C-alpha cells in the first residue's frame, strides 16, 4: 500500500482532469467574438464553441428562442473550419480514454489495497492507466491549442446566413473552455506520469504471478 500513494494521487488528479475535459467539451465559450453590428446580436458578443454558436438577441430570430439564439454545427456546413470537427472527435476520444484510464487505475488500486500481490497484473494496469491518461491529455491539448491559436490570430469563420453571424469579429478572446481545457491537460498528463512511475515493492514475502 505504501508504494502506491503516488498512484492514488494519480487517480484523484485523473478524475478531476477527466471531469474538466467533459465540462470543457460541453461549454460553448471556446472563442468569444466581439461584433460591431448589434442589430441581431444585441449584446455585441457571440460565443463560438465546438458544437454550436450562441449569442443574446432581443429579436425573435428563431422559433422557440426568446433571447438566446444557438445554432448547432452540422457536418454538412462546409464553411465551418475543419478544426472544429476535429476538436469534436478528439474530445470524445479524450473522454473515452480518460474513462479507460480511471478504470485501469481503479482495478490496480483495488488489488493493492486488498493485498493481492500479483506483480504483473498490478504493474500492467498502472501502465495502461498511465498511457490512457497521457493519450487523453494529448487529445485535449490539440483542440485547446488550435482554438487558442485561432483566437490570438483573430481568424474568421464564414458562417452561413442562417447562423446570423458575421464572417469575422472586430475582436475575439479566449473563452472559459480554453483555460479549463488547459487545466484538464495538466492534470491528465500528471496523473499519467504518476501512474507510469509505479514500481512494485520487492519484499521477501511477496509472491509474483
């Protein structure tokens, strides 16, 4: 048990990182656009996420919406940048890989705390968990970096007319999802590193299978 304190910390960090990865995927505020024309975008601010774009409007621009108007991205919208669809896929993979990492770590910790001294089994599952965590962290890092690059270079998106969005903002900034994603990356990479550092203790009473 004393040999797995770092791996217990890896499980805790991995759990928080996985939760933050899931949260960032659902948040629409990846890019915050500031627009000059407030005829439809009443607040002058629009949020561009990886699943949809939203803004506040005091006009009834769509049936069923009073103030907040959202338009989900469709795979048929060729004008939407490819990095948005890549980000969708990578974050889904990250969520799945993170879950596998948590499962592998739980199984290894279960054996440790129940006194099941099967070296190969415990070591392999900690290694698996570490690789899953690191892979999940890298999958989150790519869309976070890509979107942050787009924000810093004020890149435009040629939205279809039905989106009621200008093709380019007057200015844009990173939304809340990007720092959340960065924290998720750090926690997942740390948990992966801690899991990979596990070394089975060598004792006279330990049996190896």
